[in-house]
C-alpha cells in the first residue's frame, strides 16, 4: 500500500468545505471521502504481482565505461499499468536516470534507475538504465520495485520482485594507451620494423649475405669459409620465454595512493594496470604469460591462455581480485613459483616496498627466487608522500618532510638489499608504473636476460 | 517503444496465488520473474510472524501499566499534598479528615482556591516555596473562609493577620505546654513545634491574636485571630501536618482540630509559578479555552492540515524498494603511516631524529648526483660538495653532519638551507 502526494493534496483541499461549514463533522466526512477514494484507487490499480519482468545485463564492462541494464516489463495484469518501476543497483554501479523516451516509458523523478510506465494490458516495454560503474568486481543488482498506481493516482500497490542481475566490471586498463609505442619498440627489436636495423637479441635466427653497414663482429667466419661471399649471423629476441606475474593482494595492497585531495585508488588497482600492460606486451612478443594473485592463498590464476585468449582471461580473472587484510605469505609465493615454473622465467612481483613488510616477508625468500629466475619487484609509490617530502611552509610540514625523508631512506635501503640479492626493482607513481614496468621488460628482453 | 521480451511466459492465470514463474529459456537467457511468490494470506502470515514478538511485548507492558494504574491509588510526591503518602506529604491528616466526613478539595493555584473556598469552609495554605504576591494574599483574605496558614513568610503573616503578628526564626527545644486559652491548644497539650511568631498588635487593633506555645524569649509557635466572620490560624512549624511528624506529641490533635472545624476543606499546595489571584476575569488562556482567541473554524482547518501532513508523511516514508547493499571498500591512505610518524616526531620534539632524516636524505641525493658510492663516508661527501659548490668546508660539514637543531625554527631553517645546498650541487 502506498499513497502519493495527490492524496495529501486532496486532503488539503478539504479546507474549502471546512471553511464553508466549520465543524469537526465536516472534517470527518472529508477524511472519509479521501480514504474511500484511496481504497478505490488501490482496488483499481493493476496488480504489480502480475507483471512479468526480465533484466537484460551485459556480461561484463570495463570500469568507467557505459553499460545498459534493460528491464523488459510485460503487463499481464488485465488492466492498464500506471507505475513507477525502479531498476535497483548498488551505489558503485553508477546507475543514471531512466533513459526511455516514449509515450509509454519516461524517466521518473527522484532517483537513479526509475521509470514512469504507462502500459496497456498485454503489452511490453523496455526500460533502459545507463550504468557507469565506478568500482571493479561483480556488481549485483537489487530487486525490481514496481509501484502500481490507480487511475486517480492517489494510492497504489508496491512490490519488490527478486529479479537477478549481475554485471562484471573489468579493470579499466587505462595503461593500454602505452601499448602501441612499446609494441613499436618490440618490432624494432624484432627486426621487423620499416626501418631495417639489425635485430637485437641473443637468439640465433638465420644466416644472410653481408651488406655494407652490418656489424663486422657478427660475421660468421666458418660459414663464410664454406661459401664465396661474406655471411653474417642475424639474431632475434628470444621467443616462448615464460613470464609469471605475481600480484600481491595482501594488506599493503589495500592502502590508497593518489593526490592528497582525492580519495585515491588502492595500490592493487595500479598493480593490475601494470600487470595488464605487461601481459599484453609479453603476449605480443610471443612469450607465455601466467598470472597468480596471492596473499595467503591463490585468489586468482591465469594459466595457459595465449594469443587472443590471453587478455580476456586476464581481465576476467583480475576483475574480482580485491585486497585482503592479511599479511602476504612470501614462502607460499616461492612455493607457487616453484610449482608453476620449472625452467628459468621472468618473475614479476607486483607488491609494495614497505620496509617493515619487505624485511619480514620478501627479503628472506627473494634470493631463492633470484637463484632460479629473473626477478623484478615492482612497487607503487605514493604521490601524497612525494608532496609531503617537499613541504617547508610550517613546522608541521617540515616534520612531515622529515618523516617522508626517513621513509625514503628506509625504502632505498630495502631496494639496495633486493638488488644485492639479484632482483630488479621498479618503483613508480601509479600512473607511471605500467609503462616503467613495460620498459623494464623490454630492456631485459633486449639484453637477453629472459 | 514496445518489444516482445524473448521467451516471455504466457500471462499467468488470473486466479491467485500468483507464483514466481521462471521461463526455461536457452542458456544464459535471464529468467522472467512474475510476482514474488506471495499471496495476501502468506504476506499477512509473514507480517504476523515478524511483528508478533514486538506486539506481545507491547501488550505485556500495556497490561502491566494498566494493572499498576488500577491497583495503586493515585499519589503524588509534592510536599504537604493530601495525596502524598511519603514522610513529607500530608496524606495521613487528609485521610483521617475524609473518614470524619470532611470534603477535602486539593488545589494548586490561588485562583482555584478562591473559587473553591467560601464562608463556612476552611482554607489551608501549606508552605509556599516562593512568595505570594500582595494581591494574592488579599484574595486569600477575601474568601470569607477560615484560614489556616503553615509556616508563613513575613509578607503572608502580615497580610493575613492585618499586621498584628510578625514572624522571626526559632528552634524547637522540646515539648512545651500551650500556656494560653485556645480550644485547639488545650486539646493538643504539650507539643514541640518551632516558635517564631510574636505579637505586634497595639491597643487600636480591633482583633488581637491569641498566641500559644511560647519559648523563653516571647516567640510563639501558634497564633489565632478571631475576626467577626472567620478565624485566621497560623502555625510556624509545618511539621504539624507532615506524615513523618504528625504522630509526635499533640501534633495530630492540633492539625485535626484546626482543619476539621468545617465540613469543607480547601487544601492549597502553592505552585511557585502560580500568579493567579482569582479576582479578575480569568483570560481564556487561563481557563484553557484557547479556541476563543482563534478565528472561528480554525480548529477544523487545523485538523485538516494535520491529516494532510499525516498523508504527506506516509507518502515520503515509503521507500521505493529496499536499499541495495554493497561491501564497503577499504579506505586507508598509504600516506597515513608517514603522517603518523611525523606526528610522533613532533609530539616527542624529536628534532634530532627529524634533522638526521632530512640530512641523510639530502646527502644521499647529493652523493648520487655527484656520482659517489652509497657507502662513501662523510669526509668524502663533504669534499665533493665543497668542490662542486665552492662553499666553505666547515659550513657544508655543519649543514650535512652538524649537531641537532635547538628548536623547531632551527629545524625549519635547516631544511631550507639543505634545499639551497642541494640546488647548488651539479655534476662536476
């Protein structure tokens, strides 16, 4: 049972008869009239329990891009359906106002995902709602609420139907803008660029005839001796190397980084961006990419996806990874790497260079990893700390700067330790981490260290 | 925009119960939902299941309150009130008088007392926490009723006795005999009431007070004036009426004698906020008739407005479906650790630590810019900086490795000078 503002207005109109006949009895009669009108309206309203509702939602959408949740409402009540229909979504699904613009469907005032519906019996309509999700993961829809009003619009009936709906919000992959330039570098290294330069790399590719400009050091004297012309060896970057991306989803990945005046985003989001760019690049370079999201147990894993199947698998698998407030189990990470990688591989640890956490967690085990594999530790720096470091205005800011400087020193010490154990370290602000990690990968590839 | 939903079910039969019908579409086809699998009966049953315990608790509480109201007579906690059974109340005397056939009327304002009292009745005025106004006292005098005043203040003594009695402060010192010719006093015998009333009448006064129970210095506990049509009795000690002390000595006899003389007793327990006199025409507001001040018909209009407001509230209070729940994200800023450390430094005035951090960080950056190893010692760094900046060696050493700053201003100055030094260093 619901009443609308019209019922209150009708009651208010009772002032006129009461002024003409000022007595309490008049009020009673008028109130009875209003109640009877509301009851009649409720009885005449179309039953919202005889409306068939179906929710059509795309399976997945990228973070901050637009998706449409569509309700298909079919009036099987035997009466004209005058109703407000709400397509309920959680706040971070970013539902906008209703988008229908016809004589049967209009946006309703007063909230996201609300539609005014006027449907004759037996007909159906589509009610589109725009969703712009602001948070990664599975966004689950609420019920569909139908408030069916009577012909007078005074009162009506309301029901919330349990219509299922789920939208998987994939990572934004904003770092894909860095992909074309890195792919160009990769092609140059591969020797396939329009500008023909000698392919860098360490893997023997083929023999060909010497042309002026070739490096004389690459002349293959043994082959030259067998033939009459000078022959050079060509090299290409290694292919089919293995890349394992380990995403740390422990407690340090939950901390938010970003400018001081914004809510920021979790470190994990920047790590995911970097992982996606690296996976796209390594996939194009012909390497086999695997991913493990780990804190004390495996949260997500991508294994054996290659070619066009790699990036969808990565996005799908990273969509639902959330930070967990637990200390990461680094010996467990080592076990994971050992079981996954039997031969030499590039192991990228996307984690945080938090001195205390690293000293107790990563540092004791990193040499075990670096012995068998090429290890890169990538960490997200905080813009806000960088701002604190430069503060000199007040005494409090100077203390902030001193604390930030102390933190830097400790981080530098940890970085030095990691390098001494044979791991490469990449530390960058959230937006820079993905391209920096991609460059590191290209550098390793060019140097033949994969 | 009309569209046929894919795999829409046949319209359900118009007879209840409406049930959830899920169309078995192809794989990945979202289900079509009709109704929420309830009928009027199941909804009523679930409402009853949800509400029965709160309802039961409410009923039990209501029954308990009703039981208390029926079983316990209405009492109050006002001092000297005839319905107050506590030691400070007057219920004992009032109940005895009622049993003897005296009609006790409990009032709390002078206007009500003036309206209720008249010739042939007794008007009891219990102690006033505040003071009576002069016009209130004259109103009390004009009722024609016999007046009994307990513990009167100066103004009330003077007013009701026509300036023939005055009061002062006294302390009871054990039971004394009345030592006067007054029937009530003779009936009561020895009492220990605080004295404090004394005779100020002169020969020109028509009525002179009878004073009883003196102390050694001429103050009395009891005074009585017999005017032609009425009497005025004053008792300096209200203990004569209190439940807690009415049984001591002759208190009960005195109280019953004073208050039981007439069939009607008006029992005034003054309210300090009361300013009524009962004289003039009371205002409509005083009579509780606000309506007379309002334009005609305003009450029904107000009723209409209230009903409309109730409907507005019902309109606004109904949600458009339940809230959709969602896990909250973790909101911890990464910089909080740094800020917390800075506050610890500041709270502990750890200027030495803060300065050491700034210096080491600056030295680290300068060393890497000059191409020095991280393990270089202080002298190497200072020499390199001196070579790069042409500053005096002592000054550079002081800046980078000097003593901790003495106060916060020195710390800020050190940070500023380190910045300048760093900006001057370039790769040689």
